[in-house]
C-alpha cells in the first residue's frame, strides 16, 4: 500500500498543470471561477485547444485519438482540468456517443463522427428522457418506423441539455412496438437540421435555459444512422451510462469550489468586524465537507486502482457510490457558497456579463444562489441517486 | 499509488481472519469475557505464538518490523471478532512508547517480553478534567532523590486492571495546561501508593480508575525526554487512532454484513424484508458510509508513521471524524433494520454497535477532531 504518486506520475501532474495554466484562456477561467455561464464559443474554443494538444479524448483508444494513458494518468488529467478550473469537454460527444460509436458503430460512422467529436465540429446532445420516461427510461415511446432506407421518427424528448446549440442528437427510439420494453429500442444518430425537429427551451428555477424539449414530427433518418443492430439500443445505452466510472464523482470540481468558498469566506463580513472565515461554526461546516471530500477522493482512487489492475471491463457498481457521494458533496458546497454571502444571495442578476450596470452587492454574489438551485440537478441526472441506490442494492448487496 | 497488500500482508490477513473466525465466535467470546482478566489468557498466548504481539517491533527485539499496514490488518480482523484482549493497550499504546522513546535498557528488557506475551501494559493519561486534551495533565511527578514521586488520578485507563506495568503521563514542570513539562513514567501497579479500581466498559472491555499517592519511582522509570513527552504522546495516540479506525471498520463491516444477511432471511407480510426499497436504500447508505470510513482508514494508516506532525495530525483527525460519523450511521441503522432482535443482548448486532460507538469516545470524538481540522485551516490547500 502506498498512496503517493510515483515520480513519473508527479512529473505528469506538473506537465498537465503547467499546460492548463498557460493554455486555458484567462477569460474562460474567470467565468469558471466566478461560476458564470459559459457560451457555446467558450466550450468550442477550449475543446479545440485540447484537440490541438492531442488531449481532446484521452480515454478513447489510441487509434481514434486517445492518449494511451494509465487510469491513474487519466485521473490526474481530469482532476487537474477540473481544478484549473477548465470547462469539461462536452460529455455528450466525448464521453457518451463517442464511446458508443467506437464500441458498436460501423466504419463509416467512426470515420465520420469521431474526428468531428474530437474537434467539436458537431455539437451533440442526448435524446434519452421523455415526458413519461424519466427513471423508467425503457418505457420510452418515441417511435422509429422503417420505410425503405429511412426511419420515420415521431415523438418527444425532454431535458435535452444544450440542444439549442446542437448539430446532432443521439436518440433511443422504439423500433419494435411489439417487443418487450427493453428489446424494441434502437440507437439512432439524428441531424438536428432535419425537417420536423423543433426545439423549445425549458426555463429552470435558477432562471437559466440549459435544457430543452425536442419534438420529432415525421422526421426522416437514414438507416445508415442506426448504431449497431436494430432493437439492440438498450444494451448500448447501458454501456453508455456505465462507461464513465470515476469522473462522475467530480472531486476536482468540488476541490476548486471549496477553495473558492474559503476565498469568499475570508472576504465576506460576518458582522462586528469579523469575517465569515473567523466564524467557528461556519468553518466547521466547511471542514466537515472537506473531510467527506477527502474520503471520496480516497474511494475514487481505490476504484482507479482496481481499474488499473483490470479486474473487470464491466461498469463497476462502485461508480454508483461515487455518484451518490459526489453529488451530495457538490450540493453541500453550493449551499455553503450561497450561505457565505448572507443577504446578498438575494438580488437576482441574470445577465451581468452583457450589461453595463454595476453589480448589486459584491461582484461575486450574483451566480451563487442560482448555482445552488441549478445544482439540485446533480442528484437527478445520469440516473437519480435513488436509481443509483437500486443499482448498489442489487449489484453489490444482492438484495 | 496502490492499495495492494504485499504477499506477506495478504498471508497475515488470511491467518488473522481465520483465527478470528475459528476462535472468536460469539459464544466463545462470552466465555472469554468471564475469565478473571476479562479476556482469554489462552488467546493471548496464541497471539504471541503467531507473532502478532511482536508485529510492530524490531526483529532483534523479537518483533517482525511491521508497518502500520500490518497493524491495520490485525485491528480490522479484531474489530470483526470484537476481540477482548489488550492488543491496543499493550502493543500499540504501551509498545508504541517503548518503541519510539524507550531507553536502550527499557527496550531490551520490555519489548521481547511483550512479543512473548509475558508483559501487558496500559497507558494512563485521561484525567477527570482533561476530556480529550492531552496537554491537560494535573498528575504530578516531583523530583526526589534521583527519582520522582507521583501523585494524581487517572481515569478510564483501558485494561488498567490487568496490566503488568502502567505508562503514566505526569507533569514535571509548568502549569496544568502547558504543552511543555509533561513526562512519561513506567509504573509498577503493585507499588505502594497505587490504587486500582477496575470495571467493565459498556462495550465488553475492561478499564480502571487509578490513583497515585506518593508513589516512589526510581531514575529508570522515566520514558523519553523529561518535560518533552507531548510530541511522543501525540505520535503514539495518532498511531493508536489509526488502529481503532481499522478496528471500527472491521466492526462496521461485520455489522453491515449481518444486517444485509438479516434482510435476506427475515420475512414479513409474506415476503423477505430485503425486498422493501426503503430498507434496501438504508442498507446502501450504510455501505456508502462504511466505504468512506474504510477509505479514511487507509489514509490514516498511511499517515500513522509520518514525521510531519501537522500533516499527520490533520489527516488522522479527519479520519477520526469520518469514523465517528460512519459508526453512528451504520450502528444506528443496523439496529433499526433488525428491529426488536437488534435490541437484545443475546444477539451480536448490539455488541458491534456498542464497540463502534465507544471507539468514537477514544482519543477524541468526531466533534473534537472536526474542531482540530477546522482550526487547522481544513484539508484543501491552495494549489
């Protein structure tokens, strides 16, 4: 047992850290630190910087642009990127549809889409959830009828993150209405410019519109856009959902947010001439979440170590532990980040970036309460924490 | 970065695991507890034969140069078995002081005796007013004729009533809360002026209230540097804290398994109660908490021997906070999920719960250590 990084791993960490320090555009970094919304151009710009460096998709096979790094190196890279703090690559491309195409797509699909994902030529979004199919995803109804060399797609997807920017959507569709619910589903790649697609924004309680409804009305999709076999889409979806094992904990994000919290606590007045960081009770609240995070980091390293030993290539149910704990910790931090500004959590200031008005209260306060409300999503998306508990209960405890 | 055990460590884990499984079932444990010392003399002799009592000591003194990882392996297994023998008091605490601060003569005489099972130790440091503050020492050792005269009271001395020698913290200089002026002494419990009131603890172990009234100590009784014992005490207590973290993980893991097993056998309303989602999720929350505790125990184990006092202290404190919180959650939910049977003295669950709960009170509870972490600026440093 040895929890230290090797000399090579430490050198790698320094290399990665130095790259992020010099390559991350300062205005993107500033938005990240301040918790402001990134634009499409920020994400695209950063992805192309990574791609030029050859680090766009480290976890992919080398022949498709992966780096061949060890699981420990992947972990270090991810953690350093989160702590920089740099934008995460658009997961719908690099972590979801990309790995599915690599595993199950045909050569034409690989040759077309994979390079475009690396350089974010296509902005991908995810068409899984439907109004009637949330946690019970396999009950989805959006239909795909085969008509010669096309499918005709009808139905509705929802909670589609950043669909307003999207060029492509990967969808689970019901291709065999007669089959048992998991068995009649196919995985289709659909061009968002296809006639019959309508995108309607959903405004969430924090005032942002990052999710959408996507409607399909007699949309023609070439059969060439079917991934793998017809009616095997559920298997590919399971592969996709279990693919990312450790990034899900977002330990680096939480570390970076905790540093920010401590910075703000040192600035924020606590009355009577004191600062929030002098308040013993508030400091203990911070320390408590730091301890939870340290434990999660160690748990994550255990999963990484097991992965490195190559125990299994299957999704590790331990990643459900990482999801539950990681989301709880992020949500607690977002709470403390709202609490730290006290009454100045209250002013609603949605469009500071585009306005000439001076901020109300301290210039860092604006995004804190909206982020608290927005981050409630973390324990809901990607399989709610209750679904994760079901997975652990079945796969680990055998209940 | 790896969490792998060496081949020797794996064999140790296997053999201690087997020992606990074979020799420490619930019925046998009950019988051991009824022996005069409150634990089994035969088991103690057996640990010596297996080399467990010499584990952390140098080979030339009859030990096997074990690291904190070996200690973790043993303590986790002992936690699973709710082992009663004074391993912590003798090998980790008492042995820790001799190993780190004993004179050549003390080490030569006493360490082989520990390894061979001939010497049991207890560390007397808590006082009524001190709570968890290791520098709050009112017991005094006044210099007299080359030696010292000891006066004071120590409380909740783990295995203090069966020890062959006591190691006692006492003030040799300064005021009652000064960090300097604390020294350690080796005291024969049969010496004139020592009074010992032994008693059972709620978790099935033994402890004692011990009084010292003009107890005369020779010049060779001092362990380590005079007036400067606090850093050594901190170091040994940190190692012992890491050890009880591992013990707690063993107890919690066994308790969790027991609970999940119960969910798979108990039927109500015509079905296994493990089919109820509300109970499944509770069992999952216990597992998550247990795994977090295990992770922090690994961290504490890796830090236990560190010479970097500040870093070692905050990581060990962080681990103890996690252990305390996990023990509450896992323990309370285990009893709740068992229902009535979990309340009974006849059933094992309550005994695990009691031990895991009492570990929180040893060497500082979760609140105490949370305050230490908070005052120290937390765990996440600026990049």
